[in-house]
């Protein structure tokens, strides 16, 4: 298993770190003093990093985590928001800004994304995790959307959470703004695995490596069909033509040949 090293945390260091472990890119939010809150510059830079990883042929899976052991991400930077409010700046809703919404960018990423939730993931931080395909979490961390308690809208979670949970449970979380533990989230299927904190990023990278061992064309086609087919009737979803066609690819020929020859396939992503 790849052994990852936690970033060195310091006030003057970057707001995030990017590191490659083989074909897995790990993006670490590095604002622990602010509970890894998403200020404007971080949201824009993180979105740019996701787009860059999507375009990079050497990257086949992406892990997102937070620095420290207190918070994965606390969502929007409320101090920055309050400063702008006091300065008379107009606050725009997520769909009315001049830049891409980070949750949309992650949700539209064609490569598998894994959230390694090292600490509390609340508000936009919880939405950041929900935008990812797979979620691993440390024990006992808090998850939830408290936006109703502070007059916000939980725009992304309001749409996505009822697709991942029974509607009544999703609405209870949205309406009350109360948190659940990572263990409860795992029972509901919101979290795939509970992993001890010291092993969390390594386990996320190892999961990414297992995914990277498969045909990238097959993985991309499965992801796009699975997610885009959610909103369609079954017959329409089965006929959905999205992403690359694995059946007509060189990788299919290589995969079948390698299986018959008893060797590891060499994927060419074409």
C-alpha cells in the first residue's frame, strides 16, 4: 500500500496541497486554523485543480481530504462572508456567481472521486463530500447541513441528499440542521467505510489504486451511465449512450486477451 505523508501545516503555507501517488491525485485542503473553510480563492483554486486532474491522462482517481484532525471542511468561510457583508458587497447565490461552483465541478468530473473525511464535514464541507463518488470517514466525526440555522440554503445538499437517502431522512437533516455521526452515516449508506484516522488517507489512496487497476474507459463509462441514468426511467437509462464505448475499445481486446493469458492487462485508455 502506498504510504502517504500528511502535509506540514503552517500559517504561511498554501491553502491546499496537491500530491500524486501513482495514478491517484490527493488534494488536501490546508486551512486548519479556519477548520478548512472554503474561502473564495480556495473554492476557485480547488475547482481549477479538479479540472486539471480531469484533463491529466496520468491521473485516474482523485482523493480530497483536509489537513489536521479536527475538520474535513467547515463549508463557506463565514468570517470572509461577514467581512464582505459589512463592506456592503452583494452576496450572490451559488447559481448566480461568475465562477464555477466547486460542487458542480466535482460532480461533473469524469474520473472517480473519493472523499477522505478526516474530521467534521458540515455545511458546504458536507456538500463537498456529497459531491464525491465515494466517501471514507474517520470514526465519530460530525456530518450535516446546518444552513437552516444561519439563514442559508444548502443549495447542493437540498438536491443531492434526497437522492442518496430516503426522502424523509434527508428532509429531517435539512429542516433541523442537526448533525449525524460518521457511523450513522455509514448505516444509511452515505459513508462507504469507517477508517481509523491514521489510516484514512492511505486507505483512500489504496481504494483509488484498486480502481486505477481497471480499464479507465470502463470506469468512466460506468460512472457516467450510473450517475446520468439516475434521473431516467429504466428503459431509457439502459439505452443511454454516454462516455467512451468500452465494447469497441482497444482496452476490451487487451482485457480479454490478458484474462485468457493469465496476466495483468496493460491499459491504453483507448
